[in-house]
C-alpha cells in the first residue's frame, strides 16, 4: 500500500529542516556558524518556491511546530560578504613515457615530467590565493534588533534600524539543532555541573534500538554525520526519546564535563554533546542503560558495570 503523501505543512517542515540542517551550502545559501540564514534567501530557493511558501506561512510553521525545531531572529549580519568558494581544477599528473620515448638530451622537459609548466604554475597560485582569502575572512557576531511591530515588515516598509550604525534589520531563520554542516556553538547554551546546568540537562537520555546494544557497549554512542549526540531532558514532555526506542541510555553530566566534553542546551530544550575527539560518548560516561520490551524495563548497565535488574516504577531516571 503506497505511503500517503505528506500534508503541505509536513512537506514544508521537512524542506526547511533539510536546507537549514544539511543543505544550505548545496542550495547556494550562506549559513553562519550560529546556523542563521537570511529568510528571504531561503524563500527564494526553488525547493521552497515549489511549495508556495511565503513569509506568513513560515512564521506560522515556526510558531506551531510542537518540537520548536526552528527559530526566527531579527537583526543583521555585520560581517563582510564571505568569499565565494571557487573550485580550482588541480593539475593532473601525466604518466611517464615508456623507456626510449623520453625527451632528447638538451630538449625542454615535457609537461607532467616533474617540473610544473607555466599553466600548472598559474593553477597552483590561483588555488593558494583562494585558500588565503577563505582563511582571512572573519565572521562577526550577529546583531539582534527589536523585531518590528509587524512580523512581516520589510526594510522598505520601515523595518527597525540600528541606532548606532543605521543598519536595517532583516528576518533570519535557523534550525535549533540537528546540523551536519555547522561547527559553531554560539547559538547553544553551554551547561555546567551546577544546579541550573543539572536542571537544564535533566535525564540526558538517548533513545535507540536494543539490537545495537553490543555495538554501543563496545563503540559508545556516536554522533554519526551530525555535530552532536542528541539527548532528551526527560521521558515525558515536549522533548523525549522516540516512542519506539527499545534501549535508553542515560548520560552523566558531571563526568562528561570533568573529562572536558562539553554539553549544551538548544533553545528548544534538546541537550547536545559533541562527544570526545572521536565524536563518541563511551560507556564510561553513562549513568545507566535500560532495555525496554513489552512493557518491562530492565537495567543492563549502571555505574560503570553490567547489570541485570528490573527498574522500579518510581526510580529516578
């Protein structure tokens, strides 16, 4: 039986998630290290235009999204335009000629014989220049401004301007978490092992499949192709593990921080950690692991050692 087509709102949410989490650069969009992309630029992409999405629809989607996956920010980017990345075709090495077919004594070296030709020199220099441009460019902190009275005011319609610089604000949008293309953490709140940090981190639980237990025990939780391992602060509420999770792994905030592994909270409440230098969270940083099956819950890992006991109903997660 064919899968029913997504509703317009679901299709729009999936498209925005792809662009803002993974595909901004492929779509030719500039995405800041804090995840912000100019809303007008997103709306101009063919993938979005085909859905007939406009500003009103995006604001409604952001407001009604149950898991608060997206955030709208009003302000301006004071950074200079980033240099466009140009693909410079590297010089190809040619195979040496067979014995007896080399250049005669006193003749000029043939292309690809070891010494670069003038054309190859130009290509190499161009590549170095482009690389230097990218290294010299610096992103400046985003400047937030008070949103205009109407959410949909444009600069031409009297958008709010910075009193000091005269820059007029624009709407930017970002995915709150789940990126595979960002390295910055300026949009995330670092957590500490104090009362506030423990409250924000909550249970720090990751839901997955029981079939992966032996692998995860050996290899640890992995962030895979994303920037962070995703964790829920609770087993109930708006941010929870997937309902079909059959393995719940609870992390230890103080141990992670003591080992120099950062932990962050996203604006929507999701807890994130990049893991160690390999992008993993080994079992040494797990508080507990629980196997969920047919209404029963058994603790299979606890305080650094294997376990096998029923989890009490009133037990703290």
